[in-house]
C-alpha cells in the first residue's frame, strides 16, 4: 500500500443508519474531511423513527441543576445553532396550573440566578392567554423549537460524497479482521471495511452487536402521535392552542383549514417493549386525553376529536434516559450512537460532536479526548457528558464487569 492509499484508509469511517443519529454524525465527520461511508437498509434517509416531521426540542429546567437538565440546555443551544432551517415552529409553553403569583416571582428569580434567563421565563395567566390561548400561568421556553427530522437528515447527508452512500443496504453482521471492521449484507457478502465503525441504527444496534456476542441493554419504546380533525362548530375550537404546549406530552398549534375546521396534532404515547408499527386506537384515545389536559379542557370534548392521521415510531431507550454515545469497551474502533429515546433532536446535536471527538482521538492515537469541542461547553461539563453517556454502563456480562467505568476517559483541560 502506498502512502496515499494508507492515508485514505486511515481516515475512512463507516456509519450504519441514516436516521437523525447517524446522519448528523456522518455529516459532521464528512465536513471535517473524513471519508464517510453511510449504509441504510431503506431507500433514503429518515425512513423509520426519524420520519417524524414535528419533533419538539426544549431545554429541561427545574429547581435543581440535574445532569439531564444541564445536558439538554447545552444540546438545545447546539441544535438551535446547527439546524435553524429545519425548525418549523418556535417557542413552547408549559402550563403550571397550581402556580401562585408569589411562587412565580420566586421561580423567576431562581431561573435568573441559575443563568437560565434565555432558556425559560414565567408567563402570567394573562400573558399566556395572549400568546398561546391557554389561560394558565406557566413556563415559557423562548429557545424551544419544532424540528423536521427528515430535513435535518437531508441537510446533514448533503455533505457526504454520494458514491459513498448505500441505500437499500441492510447490514446483518459485523466483524473485526486484524485492525479493520467489516460489514456484511443479507447474503453474507463483505460490503465494506474501515478502522472505525459507528452503529447508529436505532434499536437495531442491539442485533448488530449480538453478531459479535455483545449484549447491549437498550429497549424498544413504541410511540404514536395523533392528528385530530375538529369541526368549526365544536365548543373545543375557542380553546385550541396558538403555540406548542408541553407537559405530559405535547401538542402543536392547531391549524385552520380552508373549510374553517381545524387539525390538531397531539402526542405521544410511550409503550415500553413494544415494536408494533401499526396504529393503535388505544394510543389515539390516550393522545386525545393528553391534548385536552394540556390545554385545560374537560373530557366532554373527546367526542369532537376525530382521528385523521397518526405517526408511529419505535424509539430506542436506555434505563437512565440518557443516550449511549461512545466506544464499546475492548473493541477498538467500534462506537455506538443510540438510545435517543424521545430526545432525537437534542441527543443528535450532542451526539455528533461526542462521536467526532472519539474518532479524532482514535486517528490521532490519543487516549484522551480534546476538551472544549462543544461550543459553549466548559471542560468539566464536557467530561461529565462523555462519562455519563458512555455505553459501557449498560453492557451486560463479562465485558461490563471487567471494563465498566474502570478506565474512564477524561478530557485534557
Ligand atoms: C411518537 C414519537 C414522538 C417523538 N417525539 C419527539 C420529539 O418531540 N422530539 C424529539 O427530539 N424526538 C422525538 N422522538 C424521538 C425521535 O424520533 C428519535 O429519537 C429519533 O428519530 C431516533 O433516531 P435514530 O437515528 O436513532 O433512529 P432511526 O430514525 O430509527 O434510524 C435508524 C436507521 O437505521 C437504519 N437501519 C436499521 N437497521 C439497519 C441495518 N441493519 N442496516 C442498515 N440500516 C439499518 C434504519 O433504516 C433507519 O434509517 C419521538 C419518537 C416517537 C416515536
């Protein structure tokens, strides 16, 4: 092999899965100059869970600065910076019906003290009614947005060389041969090899790891969103929201049709250990109730909500609700990006730079990750993200007990 060839081989990376997780990683690596080979079993990007057109992202806030809270605030900033053109709606409101005016002031002061003034504000009942059509005090998220996951995927993969994208290409087996990872199709044919292999195929990551006898504890969680048709004469119409409302689930602003009737999208159901992609009536009913609760209406309006469309997807999820991002212990060059749960936008925004940092460290021969690669992230925050999302925490059996967190990777400051 001459120098040029060996250099090319050194910077080649394979990514399995062109949902929002895989596309965002593949896009980021490609923009950095890596030769990215992207494989997906479907005919194009975002055909499975990431076919979701209305994914809400917002920073999580609360009285305590929890890990989840700090990571989502960072991820939300990254998503806003990267994917503003895939945002279909902005801001969101969370009604907190029991909140008194004095508690509002306390909370508002607290958010200011915590430096959250850009992420969350308190709305009085009157303000909320004016902005959202919901009569309740609550939290206003100025930086929340609704994203089209297919638009994010299209944008991300546009930077990859088209001849290195393989559609209708299901990977059924992976294996390591000398220092190179190999991927095989349904016919058992070797169809690609590279020093780095990134598995971003949603719940399917589990099956691919099983082909090398690794058992990763992630589970499928079925979700359904429902769009309801509401006739113009319904008593529900004056209460329909003008903005995204979140709480137990979320709903989009209702859309006025030419007929003066309305369409209103509400979600999502959350059924652990189910993978059925057919629509369920039960989930539509749950969503209808969720929607009425979100806007503070009683259930007598259920009869006015006619289901006209559903979206069903299978999330992959971990026990601690954080994603799995990083290397599989004792398998150099093998990385995973999955378990994004209900936070596909946020964890994709964070996942791409985390995985990229590992890839850079791998090719540089470094055993430590570069700090500060996340815009606006301090070195301690970066260290916390990296160790909290390490897949080693969920590996079952010998691999986990031998290596789990025994050799954590910390950034250089
Ligand atoms: C009802 C519902 C509502 C949701 N709401 C929100 C929300 O409001 N906000 C938010 O941020 N997120 C939301 N999510 C979550 C979000 O949709 C997911 O986290 C995200 O789409 C997961 O992306 P992914 O790339 O990991 O998986 P996927 O989109 O499933 O991508 C995996 C890809 O891998 C490919 N693949 C699988 N196996 C193989 C193989 N063996 N070989 C080759 N290719 C393979 C598939 O074809 C697919 O393209 C919601 C999910 C659901 C179901």
